[in-house]
C-alpha cells in the first residue's frame, strides 16, 4: 500500500515580505487555532505589537493583521487565530501544516506596548476571544514584572474550549524559564466563560462592578484606580468601545506611542 506524503506548501519570494516556515500548529477547537513560524533574523518587535500574516493570492498576497503572541526575545513567532470557514484568509490559513510557508510583513507595529503606558502598580489586561494574543506576549516578557507589582490577565470567552492557553496561564507560567519565579508572585490569571458553566461566569464589566475581580490574592483598592492602575484592552470592537468610555469617565487617559497614558487600546483592530 502506497502512502502519499503531502509535500510542504512553499511560496514564491516577494520583495516586500518575509517568507517564513511553519514550525507547528495547535487546534484548540473547531474554530480556534495557534501556530508558530520561524522568526526572520532581521525582524525586531516590541512585546504586544502586531504584524501582517498571509498567503499567496494572485499578484498580491492576502494579508491580515495578527498580534504576535510570543515575547520580543523569542526565537519563533506565535499567533492565535479564529477559523472562519468562508473567510478569505482564515479558511485557508487554518489548514496550514508544519513545513508550509506563510508571508510576513517586514514592519511590526502597535500600541499595546509598555512604552505607551505611564508607570503604575497594577497592570490589568482585559481581553475577549483572540484578543488574548498580545497579552500572551506581554506576560511572558520579564520587563512587565519589573514595571508592575501585579499583572492581572482577564480573558472572557463564550465556551470553555475557547480558553486557549488556559493550563499554561493557570499554572502561572511555571514552565517559562525566564518569568516563572516572578509570575508566581505577581501574575494573576482570571478566565471567565459567559455561555457555559465555569468557575467564573460573569462578564468583565460585571466582575469590575461587583468587586470580584479585585478579590484576594490581588491587593490594592477594590476598583480601578487611574492614579496607580494601568489598563490594556484587546478584543471585540464593542468591548473596547465600552471599556474605553468607562475608563475615560473614571479619569483614565488613553496613551499612544507618541504620548504615554493610563490605558491603551489597539486602534488598528477597532472599526
């Protein structure tokens, strides 16, 4: 019996893009997956930034913005993506395998970075869905533990199976050789599921309003404090708009690469 081996899918070199090889793919459920690619030697980025990733599509490659889930020092680039069956890119990207190639833009950018935030004591990372990705980069960067005494990552999803990286985060990054010791003391992971039974079932704004988000082992005031707290937002457009409005009303000021503030969003992902 002859077993046909599928050959890696290789792409034509293009002058404006890196061509990177897929190292691994992990499918979390039927509509969520992660993948890692080789890091081009010349690519530099700050933890929390995004880059364009894509595939060939005639004369111009089909590209989409993806937050880099790996920290700035990592030897490979990691991404978290949804699967959209009729999506122009994700309908194809979800089928990539180890050894295949993807296109990568040459210049990462973004505002979910340390440089856009004023110094503070607590850092709250509020995410929904694949908005978790840039925060995976940040919480695995040793710099975050030098800048803030407490780092709180809140990830809100609809179903339990949507909690990508749940085990690693629940273990407080115990297998990460660079941040494990600091994360054990400073990192707090709060997953919440809105449409299935789980230990946390409230939306992020509900947990803020009723004070449950600030329960032990977290220390400090049982509310968001613009003087000492810093906030990053990434997720659905509705969530970002609602939270940005709430933060503005509470005295927080939006930061950017041009001017530091007390909270930041990634405007490239907001319609």
